[in-house]
C-alpha cells in the first residue's frame, strides 16, 4: 500500500487510462463521418486536424488528470472535490485494487504496441537495407541543388528515407525513362520530404495510430501519408506548372504499374504508389479554403470531446468504485 502524493498520482494514472480508452472509443465512433470530410479542407487544416485527432487520447487523458487532481487547503483535501469526483481515499493506493490492475494491463498493452512497432520497423528496415545495398556512395547534385543517391537497379523508383538524416534515392531504371524536367520534378518532390522530415513524422504518427483499432488506424495512416505526398506535390507546383507535375505523376505511375510495393513503409516517402488519382485531382483543382461549417464542427468536437470524456470517466469510475466498495 502507498500513501500520499505518489498514491494520488498512481490512482489518477489509472483514471487517465480510462479516459484514454473512452476517448479512443469516441474518436472511433465519429471517424467514419469526420475523416472523409478532411478531403474538403486545406492542407494546413487537414494536417492540424490529423495530429489533433491522433494525439487526442493523450492530451485528453492529461487534461483529466489535471481536472481530477485534488486541491489542498491547509494540507487537507477538499471534501467537496471527493464528493464531486466520487473518490474513496484518493491518497491511498492498494496494489490489489482495480486501479493497480488497470495500470498493469495498460503497461502491458503499451509494451505490446511498442514491440509490435519495433518489429514492423525492423522488418521494413531489413527489406530496405537489401535495396540500399545497390546504392552508389557518391551523391549527385540535381538542377535545384538537391543531392541524391543513385540506386543501380532497373526498377523505376524514387523515395526518401532516414529518420534523423533523410536521404533521397533515385534508381537508374527511373532516370533512364524520364526526361530532364521530369527528373527535376521528382527530385524537387523528394527534397520537399527531406525539408519536412516526413519519414520521421510518419513514424511518430504511426506510433500514435498504433493505439487505435486496426480499421481506424489504417484510415488515419492513409490520410496522413496522402497528405505528406500532396504537400510535397504542392511544393513542386510552386516552381513548375501543375499540369507538368500531374503528367510526371501519371508517367511514373504507369512505369510502376506492375511493380510490387513491398518496400513501402512508414519511414519511407515514395514519389509513386500513394493514391495517384487523388494527388492529380488536387494538383488540377486545389482546395484553397475550408468550409466554415466544417471548421465550426471541428471546433465544437474539440471542446466537447474532453468534456464528454471527463464526464464519462467520472461516471464509469463511480460505477467501478461502487462495485468494489459495496
């Protein structure tokens, strides 16, 4: 048994776990309605929304801890707070209580997710390292002064990989089949991934997504991957004509039509593979503003979600306490 501030922290961490789970359930319930509507938003709004959504369980759980943390008056916990939050001896943590069991199960789940993520990344890295064995050591400078490494393989591919020090790789098979302008567009696209550090942020995003149900996780990952590609396309379109960028996408997609994409991973940003039709449509008809109704809905959800979660946590916590204490 633990008594004092540490006990309070441990008890509140178990409640934060409940808030985390409830928030994920809430997001999963609205995901099918809300996520597709992100296609109608600007890139900036979409990026902010995706990160807000994927990290919501964490910051909502943190807010619940802050909300339920008891205030003190002359060293005595306020009785009104214990009555409001339905606490029974919040400053006592019992190793055989449901609080302890909840923390233990949550810890095992977090460890399991981390092991799963590490295993997938190691598997992808092993597959990627076999491909990078064909890379030439000498960097080549493109027309826009971006450096890239050449892969001596006939497969037409171009991608950026590397978490802390991302590098651009373009195969000889692709270089031989594209024009000088198309190669410059491809290189500019990959340079945008390097500048935005997309491989690193894609991995971080996938870690947060790992705590969601599989179907929701895949939706979120697809949306974020598409967004990174569209942002890179937009960066290229600031220098080259949109139609030229779109045509390059079409040409590369045709070359890669019969190629397996088993090297695609969260730590890799490819020029091709990722929803080419949607990217072309975005280049031809870009979205320049976000509907106000959608912004208002998102704002309301952002405010309601933590309040609803806190209320549900309080009720659920009271229900569990009633079972275990009576």
